[in-house]
């Protein structure tokens, strides 16, 4: 699929000290060096994309800005980044919203994807190298599910009575048999009780009769009359379950193993757990991500900002009301990715003030002047980001620099360039 337009990333004229970026890995609960895990000078990143039934809110934006900073830190360290993002362009919530609003689900998806692109461009988020739709990935899902059935790690289950099946459908859904997968649970580390508590709310179907384990994830939904469906070869007409799209897209575009799987904490279970266990069922335990990195939920008015709850601040709406996208980006960067926080006007006001302070300092900077303070500011910026993406610490470093400039220090052009390259903020 087409993706959004990219922006230039300036190269910094001072050498990197080779320190790897370390991030918190949900699976091991520890800080781990990430990037370059294949030893070929590349860093491979997969981030779960949007389900395009509503416009980008600040929670989504926080997630994509966080992984954008990771990509920028990797690039600065000399790694070539391969970045893959999916878009869940067919799934239950999208179909339900299209039905509610009386529009075609494809039209809704393409409208929201267009808006998302505009938001990402405005926020100067670097686009993925491969932006892949769930629909586009269906042939790979089909062959993956066929392989799992052949291996005996998946099973068929008849569609419940009273649900009319579509023409060309077999009338049998397919589930993964979790009992065959010893690695299940390795990503989240959750107990069964914890898993059961959220499974139904997060797209699972624990009450479906006949499942071997209530947590078994749906791999293939046999076509139902009135729902969109695709050719599933031996699986008949139908559509893939949610998690399989990320297992197969990541494997096709990044290979069996890759550096980081990212998304918000709401995806730890079941989505990332299931994507990983499905990949393990397909290709073995060392397949899939070496580290799982999660952005904490951004809230509003005491709850998680979410499309289903409707308590949203939309990036597009803020932009339309005249807010500088660079101030939105700075507001998001002012909070560390692993800490939950709430969006307030105050967070935005502080970002607007900070942007003004930085821009005043930048306006006084001569492009090719490299001062000692400029140099040490850049080193501090790098060091903060390599330490589990400490963006508030990185912002402090630039604040200190801007304050010295305001007090009469000569301004080094190096700092605005580093702010652009590493933080993605154009001054
Ligand atoms: N399409 C699936 C992933 S395959 C999905 O979760 N789509 S989404 O539109 O619901 O979310 C897109 C991304 O934003 C996901 O990585 C999700 O974890 C993240 N996200 C959603 N809500 C928030 C929030 N309130 N704060 C931070 N990140 C969020
Ligand atoms: Zn995903």
C-alpha cells in the first residue's frame, strides 16, 4: 500500500559513541539493547498500525512518535532501519462503525487512512518502508492457516447454528490450539486469570462453544452472509482473525526474527501474545520479535483515550484549530513513553512555550557554528534517548541550551539540527 511522505533527517557531524539504544522489553521485564540483532547493520521494527474507523487521537500519535524516536536514534547510531506497519483495514470495529454510519466500510477505511497520513506528516513521523493492509495480507494468512492445520496445531470448529454462511464458505472457523504451544504467555507473562479478564473486551471470544481452550485465538472466520469475505483456498470464503495479520506481515517483510515489535500497552495481551505464539507455531520459538516495547496509555478525563469510549482529542482537530503540529509533538515528547499520563490544555500550553523558547535560540544560531555547549548538548540528547527513550530528559538538555543562548551564549547550529534529527522537531 502507499504510505505517507517522508521528511529529511539531517546527519549530525559529530561521531556517535556506538552506545546501543536500550529499551524496556515487556517479555523479559528488563532493559535490553535493541537494533542490529541480525548483525547486518540493520534494525528491524514492526509497529501495530491503526484500525481506520476513526481519526488519529493523541494516544495513537504518542505511540507513533515514540517509535519514530526509536527509529531516529537507530539511524543516528548508523543503523539502517527497516520499518513495517500494518493497517487493520478489515475487522469487526471497522465493519460495525461503517454499518452504524451507513457507509461502505472500504470508504470509511480509506477516508480515515488519508487523515492518518496527514496527521503523521504534520507530526513529522517518518513513514514505514512497508505499509501493509490486512486485506493485502490475506493470501499469506491463508497459507499460514493451512500450514497450521496440516501440522495439527490448529483445528476447525463449525459455525454456530443460526449464523447463515456465505456462498463458497465451508461453514467452519479455524482456531489455534494453544495447548500445542509451550511458549504461550511468554510475551505478557500474565496469569490465565489476568488473560481471561480482558480477553472478551479486546476482541476475543472466550464463550464460543466448542473451543478447546476459551483463549484459543481465531485464525480464520468462515464467511457469514452479509459480511465481506475473500477466497481462502481450502479454508473456503472467509476472512482472517485479527492477530494473524501481524504475524504474517511481520514475517514476510522483516523475516523470521526481528528487533522490536511495538504498540500500545493495550496490545500486550491478547494481540502481541497471540501474534507471537502464532509465529512460533509457524516457524519455531526463536521466531518473531527479540523485544516487545509498549507505549503506556494516554488518557483524558480519567480514562484511557479510546475510539470505543469516545473521549478523544484528535490530532486533526487540534491542527484545524491552529495548533502548531511541532507543539503537539513536543507535548507528546514531554512524557516518557512508559508512564501513563493525561492530555490537558496545560501540557499543550507548556509545549507551546517550550517551542517558542527553542525557536528564539535557534533563530540566533549560525548554521555551521559548533560550540562546546552545542556539542555537549547533542551528546546529552543522544545519551538520554539511548537510555530507554528518555524524551523528557532530552527536552531538559535542549531547554538548558536554549536558556544559555537566551543569557547571551553563542548559539550553535548543531543543536537545532540534532533536535530535528533525533526528536523530529523542526525549529
Ligand atoms: N490495528 C490494531 C493493531 S494491529 C490497533 O490496535 N489499532 S488502534 O487503532 O486501536 O490503535 C493503533 C495504535 O495506537 C496501537 O498501537 C495502540 O496500542 C495504540 N493506542 C491506542 N489507544 C492508545 C492510547 N490511548 N494511548 C497510547 N496508545 C494508544
Ligand atoms: Zn498488530
